[in-house]
C-alpha cells in the first residue's frame, strides 16, 4: 500500500495527530511518526506519542528518507511546528519530498514547516487566520478555503476540517501513484 510520515514535536495539536494517524491506518497506510531524536513527546492536551502499544516506535528526524514515503503530514498546534521548523533535517526532507513531486500536506500551523522549507512560493494555499501573513510573505497565493490542493501541496486552514483534509490527501496520493506507474503493455 502507501507509506506516510507524520512529523511533529512537543505541544502538537492532539486532534491533528490522532485523527490523521488513525485515518491513515484505517486506509491501509504504513504510518511512521517522527520527532526530534525519536523522543517520546506529549500533545497540547496530554496525548502521548507513541499513542498506543500497537504503534510503530517513533523515528528520528535523522532517519527521514524521501524514498520511503508517499506523503508527509505536517500537523499543527502552535508549539510543535514552530520547534520542528527549526530543524534543518526536517526542512531538507520536506523540500526533497516536494522536489520529488510527493505529497506534502500541512494542517493548521503545520504549513509553518512548509514555509521554512521554502516550498510554498507561487502555490495556491489556504491558511489558519493567524498564519495568513506568514503564508503571503512566503510567496503563496492565499485563498479563503477549508482545504486547498495545488499539485502535490495540500493545506488545511483549521483542524476542524481535518476530515476534508484527509480526503484530499488520499485522493492526491492515489492520483500521484496512478500517474507514476508504468502502463502495462497489452499482449495480443
């Protein structure tokens, strides 16, 4: 099936991580969660990572590999994305995922990481109200919407729209993998 990575840190928006993680699992994705050093962290409202005993161990930002993933999910919560976007390994990974045409998806404050990775210039996006100026200053075209897909870049303005966000992610990954498969030759 498909492989996804959720990148986060201390103080993540619990709703973002919990919902995206379990929706990806429900759709059959292999899901990894990356934190700095692979360290256990807690969300804004106390949800721990890893979340349960069935979850894969957390991976370190040092172990991020573009070849391994079809999609990267950058979750919100004001504190986590601000910390994560200061890590050069994460920024390189996000930029490389974008350059490879793989799906880069940011939810709520998650696009801060996309801004710091410099992948939004010239892209049409939506933004959480407190991030509109940051998105505009990154060179993005910000429109008023719940979720926007521009090529391989997906943005979501608020975690209350995470259902729409995940639908957009699933559609984009399916489209990406369908268009990159080599057509089979018909034998006559």
